[in-house]
C-alpha cells in the first residue's frame, strides 16, 4: 500500500497554490456574487440592511448576533477529521501508551461495531479487539520515533508495519465508533486523542493541517492495515474525503456581518482549540476572535495540559447541546437569540429551529435525509424559494471541487449532476 510523506511548504504558498487565498479585509456590508445562489445572497443582504448599523433601529449596546457552524459550513470538509489525519500521519501525540489506551477506550461500549466495519475476513470487530492492536503499535512507535521517546526520524518509522497499522486502525476506529454509537458517545471521542497536549500545540497542529490540506486534491482516500500485522482485530480498511478548502463566500460573509455591527460567533462540534485556530488565524481569512467560539471542551490540568475527560458542567456542542450552549452563553449575555444561523447537518438542526429571534437560516446543502429535521428544512427551502419571508435558505455545493455553486443543487463527489434534495 502506498503511503505518502507529508512535506509542508509555507502557509502562504499552500494558500496560493490552491486558489484559496484569504480575502483582504474589507469594510463592505454587501456580498460579492461569488458562487452564491442569487436569492440566498439577496436575502442575507436584506437581513444585514434591516438589522445592521445602517438601519434606524440599530443599537450598538444591543447588537444583533449570528451563529455559524464550522465543519462543512464555514469550510469544505471537517477540520477535526483533517487534524486527526495530520496527527496520525505525523505522529503528533502527547500521550504515553497508557494514556492513549485510556483515551481510546473512553466511554466506548464493548458491543461489536456494525457489520459494515467487519474486518477483511468478515469477522466482527469491537473496542476490545482493536485497542490492543493500536496500543501495541503505538508503543513501538513511542519507543522508536524521535518525536516521541525514540531516536529514529519519521521517515524511518514510516517503513514499519506498526506505523501503517497504528494510523489505519485509529482512523478506522473513529469511523466505526461514529457509525455504531450515538453522537454523545462518538463526538467527544476524537478530541480525547489530544491528551497530553496544550492549546498552543493543538493550534500549531491545526495550522499545519490547513496548510497541508490545501495542497491535497479533493478526493477519497483509503487506508488498509498491513496483512503482516493483523493483530486481534485482523485486517481493516477505512475511507474518507480529503482536500479541506476554505470558503471565500463565508470569509466575506463573516466580514460583512462584522462590518454591519453584528457580533459573529462560531458553534462547532469540533475541539475548541482547533476551531479557535482556524477561525481566528488571519492567514485563513475568517478573522473571528478566538473568544467568540463555542466548541467541544475537555478538562485540563493546572499547566493547561489536556485530559481525556469532557469538561465537567458543559454540554456537548452538537445537536440539542448547541442550543443549550447558545442559551447559556449568548442568550444570557444579549437577552435575545441569534438572528441568523448557518449549518449543514443534523448536529445543527436544533439551533436552526429553537430561537424565535432567528430570521434566516442558511443550510449548506449536503442532501440530508428527508426524515430528519434538517432534511425537512431543506425541503422547505426548496418549496419557498423566491419568497421573501422564507426562513430557510439552501445553498448548493459541488463536492468534486469543494466550491459552492450558484444554485441550491448539491453534487456529490464522483457525480456529474447536482440535485436539490435527497
């Protein structure tokens, strides 16, 4: 199996190479046509005009505010998933083997994963079969890689079957957990792999991830663990989409809201330090203050070192938890709800519907299941297209390029034709 080495170029070069240069700061409160659906753009510009600082009723002491989801909304693809791949490929870990085992097993039931995640021999896999394999390979890497406790360079340890087994089985485990168990179990799990790291280290990893991803093609990637090292779980495979892209229309929308006197917030189911970095780093063009991020939180020790435990007293920022966090931190602060919400998934559907003050909801179209609430909201956006009083706006995207399209249509990766609804 071919595995590539990661050779990072400077961030600016990576941005320029993909055409994903961040937009220069602008004082505009209007939006360039870009790849917007024209009706959606007009509706949002109307919202900005009616509630922004140029409107008669604007009060700077009581500004309107907006809330954006991050993954697959503000950017193309998922920064948490991309960071996991970078972390694996480059062995950026702060955990000892014992700490990693605790993180891998955290709150995961012992039942078999869904049949779709059976091994190459058709046998079921569960946490007790795959974790010993991962820990054994990580122990070898931990003792041999110079970036951990060993002396060998990364290029050398990459030649070991332990490297391929470790990286593949961790990424496989992420997929198997996400498909088999509920969101409350699955969503925090990937964040526990930051155990032993600090905010500074996670943010550095995130910036490196973006620089790397912007040079990658938009494509599906498949990994298979080595037959020479089957372990207890056997040979497993996993696939995912590569090629995260910044979204110029969203960069500009963030700026337009801010320029018009709106407060802009991000509410994401990714880890808080990851979102702080990608949303606030000027190189990435969103320029959102890091203190305006609501995201997944973990416990930290007195030195700020991340622990494999969800932050006590905090709701997960996914599904109903997004609404709870907005109510706790934003409604309590402002005295009213957000006037605009943007999202793409079932994890966003609660906050899209739960606030009477919300005037417009932008849904990045990913052909959601029509039985889900967001699938129903998408159908409403199609039905009410062109009507000025519609709440829901459906924005199209082409997953072959990572770019929006000037319509409601979504084109899946590998397809040539787009459609509005699943």
